[in-house]
């Protein structure tokens, strides 16, 4: 799309016998630049539709009730979409599925909501963490900044220096955008706490 409004405005003025002058041209150029920048910044209709689709899906697939009080509903829903389509349940819930509800056994999926993301899954010498909110409402007891640091670096600031997460795929999750990590955190704040 060609954004040549300044020339168009000059032509209209010329056909009316007007002279735009320096001031008129400057205004037309500024308007053209502003419109061009606005078009670059605005999300496209497909991107908005995809975002709305993820939000809707996130609310539908959460296996537990959500506490949305004081939280950004869309961010919680996006976090639900990422967490529940990203396989977090299989490692952070023990057992991940109810008896007779394991999709890997050809059964209709039934997630263990009573233990959802409360950790306790063993991987050799390692045990998955409880990432539900603590008594202060912090997922795994971490602030947002600590959570992002943990996901980006593999080191939980609450652990001794030099300790790295061994089972958690932090190198993969660490590539997510800040907005995605905030959404995951907001979702984890909204799920039931399981001490």
C-alpha cells in the first residue's frame, strides 16, 4: 500500500488553485508519517483473532477453577493456554491423570485436578517442584522477577548458587517472550494453592 497523502493533498490544493506552502506541506508530511507509523504498530486482524482464540481456548482447557479476582483475565487465559498445551501437567502433577484417564493408555484424558501442578513427580534423584501459589499467592514462592530469572537461566534464586534445574526444560521455556512468561506466572497465581 502506497502512503503518498502529502502529494495527494498538494494535488488537491493545486486543482483548487491554492498553494499549500511550507506549512501545509509539513502538516501533510507529518500526517503521512503518523499514519504510516500507526499502520506499522497496529496488530493485524489475523493476529488479533489468534490472540482471542488462545484466550478462549485457555479458559476452556484449564482443569481447575481460577481465581480471577484482581488479575488480568486475558493474561491468565493466555497463561492457561501455554501451560495446558505445553505439557506442564505431566511433570508437575503426581500422578498427572486420574485412574482410567490417561490419554497415553488410549483413555479419555482426565487430569488429576486435586494435585494439579503440586509437584512430587520423581525423575531419578530429582523431584518436580510444586508451582502452585504459596500462602502469599506466589507461584512456587517466587516473585515474577525470580520466576522469569528461573525460566531464563535454569537457576532458582531460592536455591544454592550454581544449582541448575535438571529436568525442567528451561532452555526451551526461556525462549518465550516476556509477555508469555508473565502470562504463565499470572495463570499460576490464579490456580488453587496446594501446600
